[in-house]
C-alpha cells in the first residue's frame, strides 16, 4: 500500500527534468583522528625511533644525567659502591648503564636494574628492558616478584629475601597505576601524533600532492560522463606525465570537455604548519627540555642559551639524578651499608657561575669557620 501512494504522488507531482551541469566530485575521509596506542612499544616506535624532537629530548636528558658523576657524602672516592657504579658489568661502563637507565625512564616511565651476586657478594649490575618486565603483585597488592620474558623463556625474580633485592624498579609518578610509571612521552602522545602527521603530510605533498592543486571538471552538453576507456587513459597519463617532483610545473593539455579548476590552501588549512611547531614545543615541555636547546624557532622563554641550559639542569637533570641516586643507595644498602649518593654539581659547567657566586659569598662571610664554610658549599666537614 505505501508503494501505491508513492507512485500516485509522483504521477500527480512530476519532478522536472534537471539540466546537465558540470560536476566536480570531492572525496572526504571520516574526519576521525587516529592516535598512537598508549603502549610502551608503540610509543617507542612512533616517538623515539621516528620523531626527531622526541629522540633529541630523550638523548639530551639521558646523556646529561648520565654524565653527571655520583659522589658519596663524607666518604672517600675509593669506596666499593663507587667502584661498582663506575664498572657495573664487563660489557659496559657506569655512564653507559646510567644512560640506558635514564633513557628507559623517559621512554616508558619505568627502568629496571638487576643485581648479580656471587658467593654472597654483589658483583655486577645489569639494565633490563621495561617492555619485557612484569610486576607480580601479592595478595595485598604489593609486588612480590618480577618476571622477565625473552626468547620464549621467563625468568622470575622473587623479592623479600635477605640482602640486596634482585631487582630495582624505578618509576616516574603515575596517578592512575600502582605498579608502573607514567612516561613523559605518553603525556606528550597527542602532540607527538600531530607532529608526525604534519611531517607525513609534507612528505606526501612533495611526493605526489596529497591535496591536489586543482580539479579536472568534465562538462558535457549531453550530460554524459567519461567512458571507462577515457577515464583509464586520463588516469594513466596523469600518473605518468604529471606526478612527482620531476614533473613539477609541467603544462597540462586538456581535451574532450575537460576544464581545469585551480584549488588553493586557505589560511585556515595552512594552520598545520604552526600546529607542527606548537606540537614540538609541547613535546619539549613534557620532557622538561627548553625549546631553545632543541633549536625550535619562535620560542622566547629564555633570554639566551646559557639561561636555558642552566634551567634545564636545575629543573630536569638534577632532580632526576638525585631521586635515582637516592633509590640506588637505598637498594644497595644491605651490601655496602648506609650511604648518601649525591650528584657532583661542581662537574656541571652550566652551573659554574652560580657556584662561583656561592663560593664568593661564603668566602667573604668572616663569621663562619673553615669547617662551616665547607658544609655551606656542600663539601662536608673535613675528615682529617
């Protein structure tokens, strides 16, 4: 019955015949953003391995932190703990081990060290990949063991025994997880995807014009369309003779009712250029690296490079090294006794003006004794 009503309505009110007009067909995607999975392996691939800004941020933090020597307060430089940290295992030196440790913290928010003991004596320290480690929680939620899976085999590290724990787990603060840390890269994942997408857009424009510079419009008085043969021929000629950097600027010969309609990017469409720069600054912000140190244009937060470098050490590197040194000393205390590991700030060239100013003020303080002056500048009381 409904079909009968439709036929009667169409007969009573016929639709006038439309005139043939030129048509230009445009295709659009769903407009839905595709984000990188918030998972350590995916973020490492899309970030550290494929994004220059992330790569440089991680390397800058890890290398600066690893190059900062650790010293023991009120202890000699030949302490066995310092010797172990200087040569943790036969494969690598202390700086190399610490660089990978800080790098894993920046990329995944987690870092692991394994202790190797022989005849009851701690002999070696080894770094473990966070993507292969899993926390084994106990009935109360606290970790009771760690498992390390590689090559189809799983090694279990049980906690709770005497002596040094077999694994040290370092994490960055994560408000939504009890056992794993939150990486700066995960916080910057949205900016990372925007930066990568803008780079891919530019590359596609260079390759074959991801957005066409114009449209071919077929206008026919009879209202017909291109035949399959004509369409295939036109497509083949365009791909062979007019795409790619080698054919840039080549004139296009049109025939058979084809008309060229030039297209242009509006100022709004060009915002992706600024979006890429903004995304780069957000990535640097998440890692605590001043954009000036990365060579990013358009950022005037710091007056000069020296100020940016000083802020980088004060706000990012030194706090990271201090919390790591504290965790190391606490972890290794059963083997070496109580110790206070600290970064040697005198080894930071960027902080030399600050240290010089401090020494000058303390040196001019006549009401302080030599021992008090040593303590004030961070050297501790004399042992002799």
